[in-house]
C-alpha cells in the first residue's frame, strides 16, 4: 500500500498506536496531535508496516482511564540532549543485538524514553556502589528486553557494564546475559526472564521497604525511604502470577511501587489481539491500583514526567502507568511488528533506522555530550549515599538498639540473644501436635532470625540428600546437595502401565532405600 502521508514515521506510528486504545468516537487523528521535534526525517520506505492488517479492538479492551495531565516540568536537560540520550540507548541495544545476532531490540527501542527519564531524572542510586541500601530499586519484569537495562547501567557509570560488556551481549561468561541476572551484573536487582515474575519481585521489594519503614522509621528520622520501579509488558500481564502479586500490592497499600506497563500490543506471535484483549486498566483499578495512561510513550517526555509526579503523590496505593509505545520505534520497516520483538534488525534495517533517526555514528558509540551529561550520576550518587550515611549516624546516636538491628538485617548478621526468643517447655506443659509446636518456634524465630527457617529445612552441612519425583530431576540438584542423588525420569516417549514405568525408571521404594544406603 503506497504511502500518501507527509507525516514522519514517528508521528504515523504513534497515531496508529493511540488509535488502538480508543473507541471510534475518541480516536485522535494525526493532525490533532502535538509532537516534540523528534526527527524531521521522513520514512525512507513507502511501505507502512502491517498496513493491511485491521486492528479493531473489542470493546472490553478500552477503558475510560484518564490520561496523564501534561504539564511542562523542570527537566534536567534540554529536549535535544534528551532525544540524543534516548537514541543512544536505542542504538546501544540495536548494535548489541545485531552483533550477537540474537536478542530482543523492540522493547529497548520503544521503552528508551521511560528508561531514560527514570535513570537520568528520577531514580536515586550510586553507580559506584550498587548496594547502597536506601537506593531506589528498578526491576525489568520484561527481562527479554534487558539491553534497555544494560544500556542504562552503562550510561549511568556502573562498572559492571563497560563497552566491552555490551559488545559481549549474550556471549558465554559475559556480564550481559540474555536476561538480567543479579548475581552476574551489579545494578540488576533481581534475575528476571519468566514473564510476570519480575513484577512479583517488585511487589516483594516494595513490601520490604514498607515493612522496614514501619519498623525503623522515626518521626524525626525516616531512615528507610526509597521507591521501587518496574517495567512490564503484555506478556507479563497475561501471566497469573502478576495478577496475584498485584492484588496483594494493592491490599498492602504499597504506595512506593510504580509500575510502567509497556502497552505496545505486540508479542512474539504477533498482534496481541489474537489472544489478549482484556482491559488491563479496568483490572488494575479493580485490584485497587491508581492507574494513569500516557498516550504518547514515544516522544511524550513531559507526559511521562507528569505521570511519575502524579504517581508519587499517591501514598496509599501502588500506581500502574500504562505507557502506549511503538515496539521497535524508529525502524522504518519493522516497527510495530512482531519481527522486531525477538530478532536482530539485520544490517539493511539497521542502516535504515540510523538514517530515519538521524544517527550518523558507528556501532556502540556514545556521543561526548551524552557521556558528559550522564557522568554527573557518579558524584551525585556518592553525595546521596554520603547524606544517607550521615542521616544514619544521627539515627544510630539516638536509636542505638534499632540501628543495631537494622545493621544486622542489612549485613545478614545474627542478632544477639536470638535464642532467647524461643519458647520453653516443661514436662508439665500441655500436650500439643508437633506441627503446632514447630509453628510456635518458627514464629518466634522469624522475629529475630529469619534465616533460621531456611537452615532448619536445608542445613548447609548436609551435602547428601535423596529426592524422588515422577518427573524430570531438573532443579533438584541444588536441593539434594553436591553428593546427593535425584531419582526421576529424565527421558520421555516410553508408554506402559504406571507400575512398569516406575520400575524401569527406579521410582520405587527399593530404589530410594538403595540410594539412601549409599550415604548412610
């Protein structure tokens, strides 16, 4: 279908994206939209991606959630520098995926604006000490888009993600694996990948903040005070775990949890209308969340800033910011299609995207003005941590017991006198079920020694255990120990009566006894 519009590709894609989220009576025509001057370049291709596909949404997909009230906030940089920074993020992701010939460039290209605003303007962190306790937390629930996070960590000055690490994306032994891993890459809070898991982790982090704040904050010294931010996608929203965790988040009133829903309507299988047409807005409102809609997630920087400001003003409930984006934004021929979700763009399309977004630089290049702008985060982060350390020193002088307890939690040290919390029993104590007595002890220990339960179940000194499961032994290795044995079925295709199958694969009492005798 020949193009007859003189709109830039960014305008055209955004107009289509917004139209998918409104009823026919409220759809916006491109002429009614106001765009920042993002790129004066026209599309270099006359083909509109997937133009022949009708993308009518069923009525339940739409909702009456009001969009973010746009106001011009004090930004930390001029718009032109912001755009150059955002494009730096996009092309670091494009180049890394292209070099690896593997990965997911679409999400980083679409979510670069919200990622930039979070890491450059909103979040409090110290890139030279990723473990500063009162830092803001960020979780990329849509972990397949991890090049977004790696690019942000690189720009912010984290030593864990250097240029050579970006060039080693998805390679064996690299610090930039195909999904974020917190033990591999300092700056990554939690390992994510399975869709929906990350938002559940974010709920846990926000719950921990609220619990510690309630436990240790004083009227004259709020020593625990940080936010948890999360980016999740359509795939995360489809998973049951996200709904369950988000229900709890609202129930607990986690006002310092702010989740960004990357609303791009594309999955690896194609348009989400083939399987996912619910109104996410309505569902989250029903759960008890505050919901905001940013209609222009591609270039609406002030919309994103205003939404975050509004979210922070809501103290008694978590906030979902639905951000309508174009997956693969800037790619003339693949944007807004599933082909950009989980595959490299290809050399030809990379060149076309560079031309479309006005990016004349070599792969992995960070313009000097962008480097200079982001370099301030190291000294600013150090100052934030120093100020908190001074605040904690004052807290420690006035509240010695609480400070000592908080330190033990942060460092993982056992609190003094933990054994005194255990209940005592005598021969005269009334009889009770052992499960109830165990519950009493565990509840007592949990107040002073939360790690004790883990050790009581899986003592570190025991290296030989036997497991049995009529399924794969995958996952049991870390449970049975280095000298243990996992009994299971690590093959498939056999068909026979259950008793015969179990006997052939050793899933019998005799097999378990024989395995146990090897160790005892």
